[in-house]
C-alpha cells in the first residue's frame, strides 16, 4: 500500500513570511489603512463612470460636467485650508475632522444619487470635494502622530498601498457592475456605504492622536507660521512639478498614446483595450514597488530620495518621446515609459508626506499637510491644460512636449538641491 504525499501549501508558513516582510507598525496604522482601502473602493466605483452617467443618462452636457467638476475643485481647496486648521485645533482634532469628512462625503453621494439636473450636480460636487478636502490633512496627520520618524516612509507607503489597491479594486468592480446591470446610480449608493463604513472604523477604532498644544492659539495662526517657513515654500515650488507630472500621466498621456503614437503597420495608436492593459500594469507595478522602495530610500536624506524620483520622471518622459517619434518597437518604449513612471510614483508618494512631517512642528502638522495637499490641487490645475494645449497643436509640438517635460526635471533637481542644503543646516 503506497502512501499519498500531501502537496497542500503551508498557508501558515506563507502568512508568517508575509508578516515578517511587512513593517512593524502601530495597530492603528493598519486599521486606518483598512479604512482608507474601504473608502477608496467606493471612490473607484465612481471615478471613471460618473461623467459618463451624467452626460449619457442624466443629459448634462460635457461642458457642464467639466464646469461642475471645476467648481467642486475650488470647494476642495477651501476644504483643505479649513481641514488643516481643524486637524490642529484642540476643539476638533484629527478624529472629529475625519468623522465630519466621512459624513459629508456620504451626504454628497446621496445628493449625486438623486441628481437629475445641473444645479444638483454642482451641489453634489461641491459637497463631495469639500469633504475630501477635510479628509487629507487629518488622515496624513494621524499616520505621522502614531509612527516614529524612522518608520514614516514605510507607514506612508502602507497607507498609500491601501489607497491604490482600494481604488483599483473599485474601478474593476464598478466596471463589472455597469456591464452586468447598467445601474449607474447604484455606484453612488455603494460609494456612500463605504464612507459610512469608514466613519464606523474611525469612530470605533481610532483614538484622537493630536499632540498636546504648547498654549492657546488662534484657529488660523498655523497658516501664518507655515507661509513664513522658507523650507516649506521651497518644497511647495518643487512639489508642484511632481504633481503636474502625475497629472500629465493621467490626463495627457492616454490621449497621446491613442492619437499620436503609431502601433503596427496600420499606423493607428493604442486602442482603448491596450491602454487599459498598459495603465493597469502601471498601477500594479506602483503597488509592488511601494514598500520595497520606501525601505531602501529611508536611509537617504528626504530631498535626495525625491531627486531619484525626479530623475525617474525625466527618463520616463524620454521613453514616451521615443514611443511617439520612433516607428520601431513602439510598445516597448511605451511599456518602459510607464514602468519608469511607476517607479517614480512609488518613490515620490510616501516621501512627499514624510518630508512635510520632518519640517512641521508637531502642533502644526495638519496645516503643513494641508499645504502639501494643495500642491496636488495646483498640479492638477496646471498640468492638464498645458498638456491639452500641446496636443491641440501640431505633431511636432505634441512630440516636443515630452522633451520639455524631461528638461523641466533639471529645474526640479536644482530646487531639491537647495532644499537639501537648507534642511541639512
């Protein structure tokens, strides 16, 4: 009688290896990451599909949709401004600000779920972007409050990884729901439920982390300190470069690949299906690189780690230019460009928050992180219009745009060198 050999994988052993690979962080970081993953799943449900729904089924014009989104973005800037001061205020703190943000975002989904005209669409966007504006300074401040300085790169990498996984999963599930049922309004209901679940996670599992205040202070006093901080203002100047690069990747690059790049004998650009595969690969590679890069770069001074990201952006722009100007191995240049962008993004996102915490007083982290969040708004305000203008010009201008983007990295490196010297002193 022969005995059968069991080949079932040792699940416990695999889990132990994963546990040893993950960083040792405060339990609250993991709970917050889980909550952020939940809320990002909901955002992913509506991210790409909401404009289609409001144009094709509600009957709002594309111009009105763009106008409504723009008005919402202005409300988001105000939310970031107010959210930074609230997160640092003893009367509010991080926890209450996050709870208010989740509640407001859920109300926004209820408005968008009920939208049948342009005014309601604008109102929904204003409420949603205001809620999201309150969210970012507070959630990043919580991570900083509960982690030691040597752990922050990895802590921010973990929560950014949770964001990426949640957003990607939401996009996939939202697409599946639409293809099976066509129930666009259900997307807003699901998004609202995820915000309520996030509210529950914060309410039951996250304690207030606001450091003790040095004394009585005016609600907006932190902004005066922040706007006089030359280190912070120097970083703002270079951070707008990085956020503009990310905006170009998300808004300009897909159109360039589709309309200006020749693939195969037909000379046509990348199809929508091919673009989906390329950008899904970018998201996956960014997620895979996030934690390993954060560990490697924590030995570096923070501005120098950002220099690595800047160089990777410059190289990626050269690859994109080659994909549009060479007729040989076009898909290869496109893959190399997006792969290098994934490395640049993974190196940038955790450090962009860690360097802000390094510069900020403990009692002003919310305001400083609010300034960082505003850089994202500015980058997305500048990047897409400039890229769109370039693509509306001649073929030579569209191709040269990526060369100009690569050369702009030189300016970013000079500013980072200045910042490195300032922080070293």
